[in-house]
């Protein structure tokens, strides 16, 4: 079962991406969504850090507001085996309401590769008043060891903010979010 998941997940990383922006050693790719008019993104960069240091930060929900773009609040609401369940709230500009997502982060280790799958958890907590629940939140992280102190990091995500945000606006700002996220994550990793 784990092998099937990894093959499916790895193949999703490889399909039909177009380079949208490159800045500070970070490349952000996009592709058309298969089941939504909202594009997906994949961001790729190299960290001068051990992959286990990066994994520790990715699984520590308390740090997300410090580095994940537009993350206002994040908290761990569950832990079962290698799966962390977290609730995130995203700040949105006026006139839009903030968004939230409840997701599971499941880590898998195989040789020199750590894969953290992001899946939506629709049942962990009820929707919060005056916040729009994201109907789609899925993707993942890949941490590939280049050597003991160098890691290739890939973050892929497909999300739908729901509500009344026009698709054209969502797609317009899709590239800067992962660029900011990885830039800020590097700052957190390098200060440890």
C-alpha cells in the first residue's frame, strides 16, 4: 500500500509543469487543475541543511505562522502514528473572509527521501463561524537528500479557497505564495 501511494505521489510530481517564476534559487511551476479551474503549484529549491532538520520544522505546526505564506494561525489537533492533524487559518485581504483548512500531514521515509503527504481532513473539527473552509487542500513535500548537509525540497499543493474569490485572482497570486513560503522556511531552518 505504501509503495502504491509513493508511486502515485511521485508521478503527480512529474506531470506537465510550466515554469512560472524563478527567484533566489527557488523555481515555482504551475499546471492546470484536473478537477478545478484553479491551478496547482510546485516549488523547488535546495536547502543547505540536513533533511531531518527540515522535516522537524514541517511537522511542527506551531512554527507555520512564522514561515507559511498568509498563515495567521496553526495548531496541532491530533497525532496518530506518523500523521499530524492540524488546523490552519489563512489571512485574506479585504473584502474576503479568512480561510481555514484541516489537514493531515503523513510522513514516509524511504532511503534518502522523505515524503510528507498533505490530505484534507473533513471531519476533525467543525467549520468556524466567519471563516470559509477550503474545499480542496492536498499536496505534499518531498525532501531528497543530496548529501548530509544539502537537501532538495519540493512543495506541491492543490487548493481551492472556496467562497467568492474569482478564479482569475486566485491564479494570479498563486506563484508568490510558495516563493514566499520557501524563502521564509529557509530563514527558519538556517536560524536553528
